[in-house]
């Protein structure tokens, strides 16, 4: 139980957890303490001076962002004294800030505008001046306009905390500025274009590049959803206007280490209207793909599937929703009656590890153990995990990295253990048991020959001393990692695709041929769902590709079925942390494209066994796992060695090539040369 | 020194060096050598003598013959003068500005007589690049005493009893600071010397480091012993190359003598230090900004509430941060006892104060007086009064964070509390004398310009508020003052003081506050009558 503290804020008595700062505490009481530099989750720096409040018994006002609650504290947030300071500060900021709210894109969401309104400041009472700095608009993602900058430092702090370290202050006094190293454009400064700085900016200094005259903030409809582009499955907030997506922001709760999305998640939505977008079904006529209608296309598909029967095979990506996965499984098993259905998950994970993976909250972890994982914001491999781990480390959690190869994340590690992961885990397990942690007899005997080095000993000290250690493991090393969790902490198997865990739970794992076997053998019909990582047509008699975009593989297909993207279809997924997440239909599907399961159901109807709509209860039941953690040998699963970066880039090829991300890819390539 | 018949001490403080004293030193050496007269005569470099206005300076010991404004051409004559039968050089003597009489000896010059030089005592006497010179005058005896005979607690008690207050400007009782740092939990602790002297016109820390670097180092080692630190840093501005070099030499010599490093003086106590060169940001003199700067971060102060640096300083470890002069006093306190130290000064401000006396005063230079000496004594007795028969108008103490006191207040004692009461501060030791020809609005403008440029930029009141203040002052000095400007300045001053993060911001309006308090009529004259009473501002 967390310890609670009772205090009074503006006459309201509230009870909040000990250790909370006054801004957060007041928020719980529904009281907003003005601030411009505070970032929930990070230590307050008190630079903007707006959050000054008065505490009974203290002579001078204190900053609420960095003052912790105390039992019996009586806080006044709106005394004349502090209101006067606030007004003074806003007045001063306005002396250097453009007063163009009528055309400013940030209007409506601008904190400065809000406070100017609150304090009835039409303009500054002081003499006005402009910085006159040039705008950095040399990239298609983020526009930096230093003329609007109020130097709150949020962008720089967010950037530094997550480990990207692109933005920093330069200069003194009024000449202070936020710049990149050597004042280079963002793309030459190691920027990953995640846009965390955009989310943090309280004014119009950092903005998505394409927002100009695409609607005001109050025109937007904000919809919470989930990004399905990689194994992190980040929460997103999508803003739409007139049924068109205008921007996507990080959607996780403020203050969480997980409040992050990468450039794919933030800017990949361009691809919805890419030239390669499929809007009508196609079939091959005289060697050429021609548009057709759904009735025709589905008739061909169902006929072919009927003929193939158990010699048909279904392959899918693991970035489809639970409902799609369940429907696909039923189509294959119950309608087409084939045991051959598998996903890309089998390239990097065994479904067992994902089913046994536990649920956890990274914000509670005071120690993180990364086993065999190489998350990287720069390679965009599990970038949100990379950012979250670095943030947790920055906020005081210990980080232990176990890997046989070099990783970038180890720069943030308390201890980095290099070498064969299995041996290291055995050593850690032994060291932990020697610290008196009770263990399964089999576990003890299986590690009895392990040697303990000094760093391992230190790591074991940290683990045994931690309150809630959290182990993130590559699926191939899950069993060994789970053995550590038997001793202490929780363990998560991290898949590379967003719904890897959901796919495993829904049971979309083959009972016949595996993914690899299907593409390497001659199937009568091969039905590929989503952007499967394949460029060359496999040796199948008949190839069906169901995807949102025209791909190299689709070009070689016999039938192409246009599917909706994850932003155009409702559903659920289970993220790597074990949370069931709901995805609403944010916008209508382009053209005639349909959700995966609509297409599957359509086929089932034509095949005479109409599938019923998958219910919430059905998904919920499948997602419930009742396995008891148990010891299993310290062995690495073989054959799961696909390159994470290649896989993620392949399954997102259309997103990258059909959006401004292509510019990024090419620019990064050019810079790397 | 003992075997020499006579020593020619050539001042090598920054002031004299820029006057060519390095050439003079070399010429003296060469000349002596080539003439074969070098037996029994030694030529030595020393740190600043303090009387910078009269530089380059040479003192011939043991008699203390004092030569001023020496040129390289004077070298042959100086040598002749120190040879047997040689006569002192009348033309190089200091002349009393009133009687125009020559004063032949160092000890007879009013500038020196009226001072009580304690930490400056050996600046100008010993060779700062020779550790033996320092040990000969009793250097490192305090360290030996502390390590051999005293417990760390005993050292702290001695420092506490002396009543010494931090000489960086704020005047926090040093002993209490040491004690809280010793009591702060943690295995790793640091001692940091703040030598980021940033006030325009102040050079007292520099002179101590240049003239007697070992005294600072010894003070730091004793502090480290007392609080239990094994690592120290001297944070010096990179603009002080001479101080940096002398400290480097001194640290190296101390290491070779076993005074720094492992098992100092064969005890269990180990301590070493290094020099960290600051990039010349004024704000880095603030403790938390200085700490961040050493950590490799941008020097920006931390907002209150925050742990004290003694609890969470460098890399979040307990850190003792004191000024150069505070550390230089420590060996004296340990050697002579707390009582000796406490005898000087006032009830609440013990010991001496070192000032860089500059501006419109006859004798500019580096001076040391007991705490509580009056401004009158400093300006007239030591400083020799105002040149050109003009009258005193104001005295500025405490640098850009300090204030201007009017001539009427010339009899207030100079100590931490009296100055604060008068609206100024002790600061780290700048003292600028202003005569009737000084425009106080222009002075305020000058200091505000400095403060706005040196704001770290972090908090809005300081960053943007000082800009507003500067621009109003700039307008006033250009004849563009408006009615209401004074109220606005007053409002800005109060708001900035109330709402800024750090000491720099909170004191940034001080030059305006005190000039408004004591010289408001000058502001009125500028704004209302479009007239600069001192005739400084061109009121176009």
C-alpha cells in the first residue's frame, strides 16, 4: 500500500500519495496550478516561476513543481502575491512573443495563450521585441520556429531524458536559444524525428511541419488508439478533421515513461492516401492485374480455397488485431479446413513464450533487466521500449543489459553483461540463490556449475535489492529469463510486431505447416494477409495477397484484396506488456477497402459456412492464460534469428515508402554514407 | 633567501605583467648573470603587491626599498643600486600625492600602513612558483598540525570558533557549512574552491591565487581532511591563465612533497585535486550552477527548494564549496588559533576583508582591512582620496549584484550586515569609488547591462525582466525617459527580486534599487529636465 498524505489545497482537503509534488496533487483536487516548464513524470525545475504557491507557515512562496506534499500542509495557489508574479511573468513573455494568435496553428492548445487569457493580458505592458531567428523547416516532420520559443526547456529535457540528446540551450540572457549541436538542421543532428519535443512544446515553437491551414486545434476530433507498426504497440492520439487524419500524438498517460511514439507512429499515417494504396480488388487477367469488384474477387478466392482445402495455406503478419486473427483462424481451420495457418511471429518467437509472458507496468519497475534485446530509437527497433527504459533509468531505476552483442542501450546501463546470455542468466540465477532467495530444486541443481563473476554478483545484488524488477527478454531466451523471474520480478517476452502477444493468445499458430514451410513448399493456394516480408513470389499455384497497399509481392499475386489499415478498422490487440487495448475506427477505409475480418467473413459466406462475428467475450476468453510459472531448462530457442530491423522495415515497407518517412530513410542513408 | 645578501622582488601579478614586469624580471636576471654580480643577489618573481596603480613594482629586501613604475631601461641602474656602495634610485620612489615627497620604503607608504594584510601578507613576498618559499614562511604547518594533532571534528570546531564567514559574498558561517558537509551521509565527498571571480573590476581572488597559491591549496586539503573528502576541484575562470598556471605548478609541487595524493604526510588521509577551467559565465559562480558546470552540463542554478550543496553537490555527493579567500584563511586559523582570527573584525563579521579598490581613487589596488573598517578609512586613508580635487559621490560594493552607497554613508563599517542593511552587499570584494563626475543612472545602466547579458536565461523574470530594465535605463540615459519610468523600474525590480530562481536574478536589480534609493534626483533630472547632472549622458 502506498502511504497517503492529507493536505488542503485552496480549501479543498485531499489525500494523495506521499512523495507527490504539489502540481500533481492539486490536479487531483481539480485545481490547475499554472506552469510552462513542468513536465509530469520529470523533476520540476522551477524555471518558469508560474507555479509559485504559498504554503501556510512559510514566508516565501515555493515552486509547486518541486515541492512535495506533506501531511497537514495548507496550500494556497491563488494568493494575490503569486498571481501577481504569474501575471508579471506572462507579461514579460509576451514582450518577446508574436501576438498572432488569430493565425497561429497552436491557438487553442497554446498554454501561453491560455494564461494570457486568464490574466487578461491583451499584449505586453512592456516594450516589445522580436528575436528574428530563422525557422528550421528543412525537414518534412518538425518545424522549429525559435521566434515563438519561450525557453521553457521542455523540449530539451524530453529529448535528453529519452536519450536522443539533440536539443540543448545555448547562449546567455535574452540571447539564450534552444539549438542542436553546432546549430545544424535536425536531420544532421542525430534527430530521430520522434516528435517528443513537439508534444512537449507549450507554444508554437515546435510543430508538425504540415499543419499550416489544415484546421485549428478546436476543429480536431481527438481519438485515442494504438499504433500497430511495431512490437511496442504505443498508445496514440489521432486528430482528425473532415474524416482525414491531421496529426498523431503520443497517447500514453502524461508522466508515464511510455509517453512516446516514433516517427513511424507519428508521421506514417501519410501512407493512408499513398499512390500505392489499394482501393479496389484486383485479379490477374492474361498475366496482368486488373481491377475488379468484391463479388468477383471473393468468388475466385473462395473457389480456389475450396479446391485446395487442406493444401491451402494462410500466412499473416502479426500486426493484425485479435478479431482479425480469430476470424482468420476460423476461416482456415473451420471453413477451408486446413491446418496450415501461421504468422511472421514464428520468425522471431515461439508462441509459448508470448502466452507465458507476464503483465507489468514499466513505471513501477525500479530495476530493468534487458535480455538479448537491442531496442533502438535510431534503428526504430522497439524504439518506445528504448525510450521508456532510458527514462526509467534517468528517473532512478537500475538497468542491467545482458547481451552477446554490442547494443546502444547499454550506454544507459548500470551494469552491462557481455557474453552468452544463457550462461550469464545461469550465473545470475546462481548468485541469487546464494543470496538466500528460495528456488526450485531443479533450478538450483541446473545452475550449480555456473561461475559468478564480480559484475554478475553486483547485478544479483541489484536484483535482490530491487522492489519490483522487470525483465524484458527476447523470445528466444524467454525460458531462461523466466527462471530469473521465478526468483524475483516479472518477465516479459518482447515480440517484434504489435500484436504478437495477441496472435499467440488467439491461437493463430500453425497446426500444420509453419510460415517458413509454407513459403518454401508448393502450396496449392497461398493466402498472404498484411505486408508479409517477402518480395519474390513463393512457389505457390495460386497466390492471394490481402493488404492495404500494392507491394512487390502483391504485384505478382493472382488476386489482390484491398484491406483497411489499422486506423480504418476497429478491434483489439494485446501489447507486449500484456495490456488489452482497444482500437476504434478512426477514419473510414479508403475506397472499397475492407477490414481483414470483413473479407474473411465474406469468403466464408461464399464457401457456405458463414462465420459469426467474433465477440468481445470470445477474445477475452482467449486472452486469459492460466499457466503457472515453472522452471524450464536454461536453453536458447534456435531458429528465431530474423534481423529485427529488417523485419520491421519489411512489414512497414508501404508505410515508409508511401509517406514522408521515405525522405527520412533516404536522408539517413545519405548521411550515413 | 637566508643566504642572500639581498633579494630583488619583481611583482608578477597580472597588472604588473601587463606593464612589462616579465621583461624586467628577465632583464634583471640576464644583466646580473652577464655582469657576474649575481652572487648574493637573487631576483625573484612574486605575486601581486596590491598597489597596482604604481606597477610594475619592485621591492628590494631586506630593507624593503620600494620602486614603482619601473621600466626595462631602469634595470642597469637598479642593479647598480643593489651592489655594494650602490644608492637607491630616487626617481623610482613612490611619491606622496599631497606632499610630493619620496617614500623610500614599502613599510612607510600609507597605502600599506593602514592595511592589515593577513591572507595577502605574503603575496608579493614569496615566489608563488616555489613551494619552499611557502614552507619557509610556515606554509603547510597548519596541515601538518591538523593531520597530526587534530581530529576532523577538532578542525571544524576551530573553524567554527573563529567565526569566519564565507568570503565569496554571502557570508554563510564557514564552520557550520563544514559541519553539515561532514555530517551529510555518503562515502564520497568533494571539496570545491570557487575561483570563478566574475565581477567586473574584481581581482582579489585572482591575486591570492597568483601570489600565494599554496595557501588556497593548503586550506582545501585541511577542509578535505575535516569533512572527509578525497577529491577536490578548483573552479577557475579560463580568463585567468596566470592563476591557472601557478595553481598547476603548486598542485604538482604539493604532490611531489606528499601533501596531495595518497597517504598525505604518511597518514591514512588521501586527497587530490584538479583544476577545472570555467568558460567565463558569471552565473557559474553560483554554487549549483558551478556544480553543474563541473559535471559538464550547462551552468544553470537549481531552483529552491533543493538540497544544500553540502548534502547534494557534485554528482549528487556532499560537496563543500568555499571561496578562494575563505580557503586561504584556513591555514592561518589552524596555525594561529580561532582566537587569533576572531580578534579582528566586528562581532558578527570576523577577520579581514579583501577588496579590489578601483575607480576614482588615488591608490587603486588590492587591499586588506579588518572587517568593520569604515569606507572612509578605505577610500581616504588607504586609497588616498579622490584624485583631481573632486568630491566623492558614491561607493559601489559587491559588484553587479551589489549597490551604490552615497558619500554621506562613508562612515558605515564595512561588514556583511552593515552593508546589507544599507542596501548593498559585501560581495566577493569589488569596491568602486565614484566621484562627482559619475552619473548614477549611467552606472545603473552599466551594471544592468552586465546582469542581463550574464543571466543564464533559465527563468523568465531574470532573462526578460533585466532586458526591460536595461532598456528603460538606456532610454533614460539617451534622453528618452518617460514619466512613469521610475515606477516601472521600481515595479520590475521588486518583481524580479521576488520571482527569480537564483541569487544572480534576485540581486540583478540591486544597482537600480540603491541608485533609486539614494540618487533619485538624478533620475528625475534625466527624465523630467532632460539633463544629466554629471554631464555624462548625451541627452539627444
